[in-house]
């Protein structure tokens, strides 16, 4: 009886420790991307790619997230430049 109980607990623990599917990682990261939570989305994509390194959808989403982060950086630089110009004219 104890062996059976131990096996059930061990199997349940293994099921919870198993990685999500590539589709689940993509879905989570896409949702984070849409909410403009780019750092979280990037982390989720990278985590998914550790388990599924050949997943094209995850890789494409990660590339888009990196582009969006670069665009935000450029916008912030332009905004700061305009602010500086207004303040010190």
C-alpha cells in the first residue's frame, strides 16, 4: 500500500515539474507581448526555446519582441532629445 501511495505521489510531482508545451509558451508570451509586457514576454520565449529550440513560432515571436524593445528604446531617445531641446532652448 505504501509503495502504491509513493508511486502516485511521485507521478503527480513529475507531472507538475514537466515543461509546458511549445504552444503554451507561445500563447503566454504572445499575451504578454500584446499587453506590452516585453521583458516578461522575452523571458517566456527564451524559457520555451530552452525546451523547444527548433520551434519557429517561438523564435519568430522572440525576434518581434526584440524589435519592439529596440523601437521603444529609439522612441525614448527621441523623446528625451525633444525634452532636452525644449528645456534648454
